[in-house]
């Protein structure tokens, strides 16, 4: 999850990484039996508004220039692009923010959460939430745009890093595609949980440097596409 610097500017230390922010979101989602991100963005809106800031794209995108990546991420995505591989980003994050981060130029399209606005261009709610299930719908839309019939995913390589990717990985794998789960450490709860669900073809550390396991897996897959 991004830090969302506008939350820190609004007085919430460490932004979305604040344990209280996450705990409150998780608790309310469970109590109300609704999607976690629906609750998260409700708190996000309230925090920003209570701090006196407008709920507009400028504030939603605040801090985008401070998001940095290891240089090998740029190299990895650029290499795929140069090979003619089309990349898409599916995220529960905010689309207007993601469109401004440095690596956005490597993606054909970004599928993420969008907001609805009033006549003053201030957000009044969620227009589209990139939920776990909507990630599946995004894949279906991509296939349709590419005029691929019968939901054939044989040319799809999906890389995910959490349980929020379970449904889309299941869909891709069941329709002939390849799924890769990346993790920061082997003690990851999501890693252990998803291993029991039989939806992942490859597990590898989130390291895409040249000759890393992830790099080699993807490069080998690209040769067959």
C-alpha cells in the first residue's frame, strides 16, 4: 500500500502505513461486512477533509514525485516494453496517483480505483473500486480489447504479491495463463496462505534484477509468447 502523503500532511503520522489507520479500516470492514478498501477510502476522505484540504486530484496525487523504485524495476519494465510485451497495472490504489508515478510510462493501461466528483471537481465518493473481483473483470476487459476470444489467457503472465490477487490468479491459471507470486520474505502470511490454494505456478522473491529468479522466469515466458 502506498503511504498516501496527503494523509501525513493531514496529521496522520506515516500516512496509510499508520497501524491505527490500518487497524481501524480492518475492524470496520469486518464489523460492517464490506470491502476493506471501501472503508479505507471512507477514512481517507474523512481524514483529508477534517484537516481542511480539498478532496481533489491535486491532493490525491500529493507526493507522487517522491515515490522511488530500485533502478532494476525501470530496467525490468523497460526491457519487457522493448521486447514488445504489453504491461498492465491492476491496483486497488488511486488511479490519478498511479498515473503520475515514474513507472506509469511502462504500462499500456492502469486499472485502479477512481472517484466521482461534483461540479467543483471535488470527490464525493468512489466511482469504481478495484476490488479483488474487479481485478478479474479487468483481465476480461483486456482480453476483449485485444480481441482474444473464449477468455483465453495462454499469453497472460500475471504477477501478484498478496491475497488480494487470489481471485485473478485463479482465473488466469484456470484459463491457461501463468501466475507468479512475489514476496519480500518467506515468513509472509500471504505467501503461506496462498500456497494452500493451488493458484500459483511460480513463487519467487520480489527481485527483478538481471539473472534473478523472477527475471529469468519472465524472460523464459516471454520467449514463448
